[in-house]
C-alpha cells in the first residue's frame, strides 16, 4: 500500500483501519488504484456508494472505508471519494 488520497474538504477522520492489500492480491502481484465513492452521515459514519478498480483489491478498500468514522461539524451528508494506491 503506497497512498490514500481523499478529495478536498474532507472532515477530520476520528477512527478507522488502514488499508492493507489482502494476501491473495499480494501473492498474485495485484497493483493499481481503487476508487471508493462514499457518503458521510451527520453522525460521521460512512456508506459506500461505488467501488472501481482491480477486483482483487476492491473489497479491501471498501472494508477500510466502511470502518472510517469522521468528526462532523455540519448536519448535511457529505459525498466523498477516496483513491487507494496499491503500488509495488
């Protein structure tokens, strides 16, 4: 795992897991970017909307985003995108 990029204006992350490529993906040498579109509720919890990227890596990225909880200062739902770079 090389990097995770979140778009501008993201609320502060309060807790959540770090992305780790699954063992099957590591053994297969799977690399690439996974893009996860998600929403953040007023309570700070996430709901995954869409996941694109290499099949062996998508579930790992989706599970990480599902574990994130943000500190929210606004009541409206935020729609965000995270890009995971599963490089060599």
